[in-house]
């Protein structure tokens, strides 16, 4: 095995190990896994094992990085001609080698993707966690075996978390210990958008008023609605931030008042949001969005921006019901956005801050950790019955 990157060095070699298997790149978009596992690394040694990349190399190796003292990101790098069977075998070997030095440590197996069972189903941990943040089988390009593997993961898991209330309701009959944990918020980070600051260079030329969106740009975004709205509001400029994945970038609508600025780092997002006049979440209403609980909802609010959203169920039932987000459909989006731009913010911000005061990623992680400890204690007395 060859390893390229930082060698893992931990402040405390006796820390218990969390091995996380994820379909999401650590350096792609900073979201739920990054928030939770960064917090977990304060009391655990975390190995974040990503899906492989295929490159023009002669032999497979592991590329590693260390974003925190006790957190190592591992990316398997495989030759271009690697077969699926070879890829599974190589990843199994890599995982075994990574864990060789910590076999006696308490170990949590943490899954974001059931697909990882193909090379990790032989591992035994003190506890197995499935953090089901999305209905992955509804996403474009989902592997056909995903549904069967998720069933296996529900059978193996000792505890399951879901990324929102709707997803919890869809999955709750599948496991005895399943708990909803909707997206939370780093209020201090996004709250800096309320402070004065310089407009980023690639946004400075864009006139006001500005309405913005940030997040992954894929099949969950209603690009037709974006195009129609921008065309109907030529005096308003729409700023769209985020990486384009699974759709053809050439298919994105192009108008003079529609600005696609590409991906930005998590650290830089507040510098863009502070110069927007409002935010919007123009999600398509389809199978891929049926169970989402967008992290950007509280992030928009913490930044001090009024916001509208299409009728995503978890947004309607929480933020919409609290009067913090205006819910729109294709027929009233223009009127809603004009109204949003003209409304005073002071009263809105007071209600937003009162609501967000009950939320934080620290609170979420602490609650998850307590539930995991309880599940592990129960498991040590009598094995949990999996399934319904």
C-alpha cells in the first residue's frame, strides 16, 4: 500500500476510533458530515473514508489529508482500468490496513452510504450508526443495488439518524432505534454576514437588488423556474453560487440578470451573503427533494436574509409554519420576491434569532452522542432487535 498526503498524527492515540464511510467529498461542500465529524474529532479519532477516484496511475494508493488534529480524510486512488470487483477488494484492503493499528480501540462504524457495505461488511464495531441524511435511491444515477444494500444496513445498524422529519417518517418502521435530526446551524459563522464587509470581486459588478442562492446545483434545482423568474424580473439580479453536478452546465439558463458564480468555500459564503438583499430556494418538487431538509435554510436566516422557498415538506412544516420562510409556487414567485424585497427586516430578525437560539451543531452532536452511548449500553446487555 502507498499513502500520499499527511501521515495521521493524533494528539491522543488512545482516543476511540470512528470510521465514517461517505459518498460525499470532504472538500466538496461543507455540510452535515463535516459539521458532525469535526465535532466528533474533539473526543474521537475520526477516519473519513471517501468513495474512490480513478486516475492515470500504475497502482492503487490512499491519498490522505488531515483537516483537524484527530481527523483524517482518506481517498482511495485507483487506476483507470480498475474493475468493480478489483475496486471493492482494494478498498477492503485499505480499510483493514487503516484499522490495523487501532484494533483494540472502541470503534464506531458510521455510514452515510450503504454502498460501502460492499467492502466493509466484515468489520465489527462496538456500535454501527447509519446517518441517513438523504433518500439516496431517489437521486439521479443512483446504483441499482442501493436499495438492497440500505436494507442490509438497517439490519446491521444499532442506531439510525435521519436528516429530517419527513425522512424519519418514511423510515421509522425499519428500525427500533431511529431518531430525526434535521439540519442545524453554525450561527456565529453565518451571523458575520450581518456585519459590514467588502463585496467579493466577482460579485462587485452585479447591480442591486440581488436575490441569491447557494448550494449544490443538480437535479434538485428547478432551473426552469429560475429562468422564468429571472426573465420576469429584469431589474432584479439573481446570484447563483455552487458546484454543478450530475447536470450539464451548458443547460443552465443564461440571462443578463442571472449570474452563475461557481463554487465558493464555506469560509467565504458569508462575504457573499452580506451583499444580497434576499435569498431563495427554488427547488424542484420531485423524488430527489421529497425528503430533503436543506441546511441552507437556517444558514440564510442566520445571515439575516429574508427568504422564500418552494414547497419542500420539511421547510413548510418548520420554517414556513413559524412564519420565517415564505412558501411559493410557480404562479406567485415573482410577487413573493417583490414583497420580500420591500419588507422591513427588524421584526423578522428578532423572530429568526429567537428560533435559531434553540439550534446548533454542538447541540445536535451532543444529543447524537448521548443516544449512541445509550444504544451501546443496551447492546452490551442484550443485542438490539433490528428491523421493524
